[in-house]
C-alpha cells in the first residue's frame, strides 16, 4: 500500500461490528467485534477459513444485511443510519458486487446483464464508449451478445465484473471471484481486478481462500472465528 | 313433424305405430307423410331407418356422390362427412349395431341424418317392428303450416307436433331443462380452474426466480423496480397466452372439421375473448404479486441463497 493511500480518510470504517444469526434456538456469532479501515483506492484481500465471518462482513459492508451491533461508515456516511431506500441507492451508486457463482441473469445476454445494472441506476441508452475500452480490457467485447450458458466460467465472471463496475462504484466487493475458475482464468480475473484498481482507482475488497490470489491485493486481512487477527 | 307423446327434444327415445301415417295423410293440406325410426349408436350419433321411396317423394331424393340407394336389407347409405371421418367408400363394409353393413352409396349432407338403413331392417334389428319414432309431413301449401300444425294437434292429442322451424328453435339452451344451469357450472369451473392454474403457474415461476431477484437487489434495484419488471412480464405472458389460446381455438376447430367432421361443431365466441384475457391477466398479476412482493421485500442474502 502506498503512503498516499495510508494518509487518506478511510472510505470504509468499521468499528465493533457483531452479527448473530439465530438458527432455531441456537445463536451463531458470525462476527464478534470487527474493526477495519480501508483507504480509497486500496485493494484489500480478506482471507480466512470457512465460517470465519468473511462473507458476513462482505454482506454487511454491501448493505445486503444488517449487523447486530457496531458502526460502519461508507464514504463518510453511517451505513445503518440510512433508510432502506438510501442503502438501495448506495448499492446502486457506490458499491458493486462480484459473486463466486457469477449470478448473471440467465435469460439476458452478457450485454443485457451489464445494461440492466445501468437501467437500475437510471442510466439508459447504450454503453458509453469509454466503457467499451474496459470491455476490451476484460476480453469480452466479442461475447456481449451471448447468453451466460454460452460463456465459459471465466467469461461469465468477467461479465459479472463488467456489470459490477459499469456504474463506476467507488467500492468493489468481490466474494471468492475465482472460487469456480481454473488456474488460468483465476489468474486472468485477478490480474484484471488489479488492473482496474490501478486504472480506475476503485477500492476493492476481495474475499478468497487462496493465498496466491490474496497476494494480488495491497494488504491481506486475516479473519478467524469472527475476528480480524 | 309428428313425434310420440313420450318424446323430448334432445332424446330420440319413444316410438309410435307406423300406421299413424295413414291417418295423418287424411288431414287437410297434408300431401304426404313418412315415418322414420331412429336408433342411437353413441352419445351424439344415430342411425335412421326409412322407406326410401316415400322419403324421396317427400324430400326430393338423395343426391349421391358415389354409389347409389340401398338395394338389399343389409345396405347402408352414409353422408359425405361420415364417409370422410370413417374413411368409408361405396362398396365397403362397415359395422353398426353389432352387424356388418354394405355401403351402397355416399350422399350429399343435409338430409337430417348421416347414416341411413332400410326401415324394415332397423325395425327388426331393434325389436320395433311396425313402429316409427318420427313422422315427417309434407304439406300442399307451406304457408298453411301453422294451421295444419294446429289441426294435427287437435286430432292427435298428446303427440308432439312441430313445424320444422319450431322444432329447430327448440334446440336452444333455454328450452332444454337444466342445460343453462349446467352450462354455467361448466363455464364457472373453467373460469376457476383456468384462474387458479395461471395463478399457481405464475406463483411458481416467480418463486423460482427468487435468486435472480436477489441479484437485482444486490445491484441496487428497489422493490418497486423489481415488482414493475415482474408484473410487466406477467401481463405480457397473459396477453401473449390469451392470443395464443385464441389462435389455438381456430387450430382445434380446423382439426375437428377435418378429422371428425361428423361430430360436434366447435363454436368460437369472440365476445369471450376479452373475458378470457381478463381472467388470464388477473390470474397472472395476482400470481406474480404474492411471491414478487415477498422476494422484493426479503433480505437480499436470503434471496441470493435460494435454490
């Protein structure tokens, strides 16, 4: 991480975050007081064994689910002081998601999957010319008119990345983005994420099990039993 | 037309002595009468036994497309629709009333029956010797029909006597006991079953897309945006389905007309199109609304975890 990044105000600031799931009569403590700061433009890899709370942290940071206690500030705003509509707006404009299972809409083409993200953000019309350069960088410019079932896993994940960044969110959250890919495609996707981080200055939080993948980030955060080590 | 006292409009049951025609012939303005015997073969079809010479004098005769009138007691004549539906040609042998018949000729439709056999043969086969189930009466002056019907009713008390116009008008839903009510029950069942089928299909279709709805939520779609997409899709499906159903009704009518022309006719009622469309639309929108609202409101993580 550069000294420039370290001196900025954190774009993500987490304090005392806890999350308890109620599974029947059993309480599951997924997060047990997490503190984390992430600087703008930083590429942070979050690693840890299954059940360590990585995905729960990821979902809470994206405003997809509520914490039990603690505070989160995203781009200076208190995430859980926001209304549901404001959190929806945050996902639309500030946070982009990349999932392990790609989660493309199967009935839409690759282009349709990207354009629906723009439509949700009220940005209608064709993809802007500058975004076409990013599609070339992602290597999917010739695959845009294919449905997900006609794309390889690597291509689907690159379409998912294009969908996640098409509205130029300040933060990209990637949950095991290479979890379903072979080594070649994994390396390509990780290189792309690093390249996007350099070119666009997007803050990236990436969850991974793979230490080699984690090394693509500026910093590695390790989680265990709901804590950051 | 004269029918036995116990007969009804939709039933061919009941018969009367064939010699009644002699008394009918003596009535004023009656030019000729001939008795026929009708025997049902299944729910919608029947065989008519008639005296061909008398019937020809009354009706002007059969017009044959192939073959000719029956020559032997075991001969049968069929109309063009029946011949087409059963792939029958003149000279073929067909089975009716558990016995073989030789097809002597195929005649043009419009003779009030599709299958004709000699009256004597049918009377013997059905143990109705000397009996007929209907008498057709020809008048010397058709303008005196009402007057002759009235005088016949006076002379033949308890018999069912109709002009042809009156008889055909009796084939309406309001003249057949309980038919109207029965039809409303069938229509009601059709409406309810159709509505519930569309509703449950749409419910299942939206439920299966819970994960996709979770993806839209993760992309920042509001509940309103998601519902808007689901309801527009449901409406489009309902309209497209209704149009397809209307087109299919024409297809089924074409198939019926060509494969089983000697059976019931399928009516197409355009005034039901908007009603059917409204039922489909209401079913689809309500079916989509329930799971759509639930998915749009539920936690995105739960929706994304749905399999």
